[in-house]
């Protein structure tokens, strides 16, 4: 029981909203917590819902920025395969928007993580 508690606390510490790899890892962490302690499944699912909400918001921002870039390129008469793939990952505007999004989700995530630890 003590080992399970320590493992869960370690897993909870690993929960972060960062890159796509981090989000995928987060989903595995949620599954691991649920399998170790089934009684924590509802709290873990709340974190999963928060992650889905975050992913949706991130995708919306990405689509808006890509649309803006495509429109700008279209106005410059650049089209076709030259604009098929727009990599916004390195763009300052994308990075700032993503950071702002993460910061808006951190308080809720922190509360859910604390609830997971205190529910043991």
C-alpha cells in the first residue's frame, strides 16, 4: 500500500500540460493511476477531461494562426504547395499563445493533482 501511494505521488508529479509527447505521456499516467487505485479513477478522469479541453483549445488556436498565415500568403499571391504545410511551432505568436493557454489551465490542473494526492 505504501509503495502504491509512493508510485501514485510520483505519477501525479509527472502530470504536466506541455508538448504532444507530454500529453500522450499524461494519458498513460492517468491510466496507470486508475489501475493502481481504482477508487481514484474519477479524479484521474477529471484530469483526462481537462487534458481533452486543453487539446481542443490548443487545436483551435493552431487553426486560427494557420488560417491567418494562409490568408497573408494568399494576399501576397503565394499559393499551392508552397502553403500546404505551415509550421507554426517556431513562431513567436504561437509560442506566446500556447504559453498563455498552459498558464490558464495550470490552476485547475494543480487543484486536480492535489485532490488526487489527498484522496489516497
